């Protein structure tokens, strides 16, 4: 039976438009297309883990609106266990996304139901957490809920991954000792460490600072430059596979979900990083969040090519 990944986090309906470029403040642009796509960092990571070989449970909240039904259906279609996905009164989370011709994006999220996920609610699904091999959290649900999950994951002896996204300020200092793998991107690593992160060298400094703060291991994702792994003994750079990028939305989520699935399946850290990188590279060749996430056979075919 495949290993178990439990994701505690957000589900958003992504309202996506493509435009030649991202708008400046006060500017109106004509968009070229519009689509509603299932997303949210938590749900994307759950879908990535499931498509890439793990058994997955999702703990989170959707609203009692049409988006909530669609977001739940999208997870069920991937055989993700949704017994701990609660429907609450009000709107589901949404994300307003613009993707430009260079495949870069700008995103504004409105938490909606994601903001109603409380520690008590998660505690009510303790058996789901206890059945995990790997637990993943992000920062699109309330901070006190994330803090609860990290500590509970540590108490239960699980492998705990935090993708600190989105992050604009340092994490609470007492979180670090509960985190086995901290996986920020460059801007999040900068917000967490207080250091600029715009090169491999500066990423190494930031990773060292986050390890010194107490994180077990740190993986800074660097977009087309790959990722930097640090474990307290040293750092290693993993270059990314070269692909033609169409849309980078959910690339980080695909890396995190793929890394977790590979780790849960007993792969080494190095194998899990390489696996996550191939999955993320394939995701940027396709549009949208969940629709862009590759399957295990896509990754295997790419590795063989
Ligand atoms: O990481 C991509 C995700 O960020 C999107 O799916 C959007 O919902 C936001 O949460």
C-alpha cells in the first residue's frame, strides 16, 4: 500500500487571466483569456502527492458555495481522502491570478473558508494526523492552526514539512524545532531570514540562518535555477531540468507534493529532491494550478527521455 501524506492547508478557486504583462498600480489591461481552476497551495500539494504516488488525506475547510463543492470534487477525483475536509458557512477561498507572456504570475488570495480552520477542528481529526507518514503545512490557513499542527506532528513522531508560503515576516521562533523540512522559495527565505536572497551564495547564507534558528533541513526553491539543500553539515545545489515555461503557477506546490510523496515512499532526500524537481519542471510546461501537475508516469517518462 502506498505511504500516507496528510496535507493541512488551503483550497482556493483560482480566477485566472492571461495578459501580455502584469498591470502596474492604477492601470487597466485587456486580458487574453479567463478560466476558473481548482487551486490553493494546500490542495495543490495534496493533488501533487496523490498523482505522484502517495495515499493522501486533506484537512481543511471549504465554503458552502458552488466553489466549495467543486474544490472537494477535484480532490475526490484524485482519490484523496476528504473525511477531514469541513464545509463551513460562507465563501470558499479564492485566488485572483494574472499570468503574463513570460509565464510569471501575480496572485491575490482571499482566505474565505480557509480562515475558519481552527486548531480544535484539526484536533478533531487527530486520527487522520496519526495515520500520516509525512505531514505538510503551508501558511494560507490561520497561523495558530499551523503552529498547532507542527507541534502535534512532532509529538506524533511524523516527518513534518512546512512550505512557508506566502510569507512576509519571520516565523514564530518556537516553530522551528518541530520542522523537519522547511521549503521556502527565494522571497520567502528572505522574509524568514531577514537576508536578501538573489543568488546561490545568498541562498546558502539564508539557509544557514534558518538551520541555526532550529529547522531540521532547509530546501530553498530557486525557480529555473533549481534548489538549494542545507542540512547543517553543508549545502548542495540541485540544478533544475531545462523546460519551456508556460505558467509557473503551482510549480512550488508540485515540488513540495512530489518531494513528500517520494520521501514517504522511502526514497532518499537526494532522490526526493530530484523527483520533485522533475515534477515541478513538467508543471511549468502546462497552464493552471492543479491541471498542470504531472502524474507519476509523466515523471518516469521524462526521466527516461
Ligand atoms: O501556489 C499556487 C497557488 O497559490 C494557487 O493555486 C493559488 O490558489 C494560491 O494559493
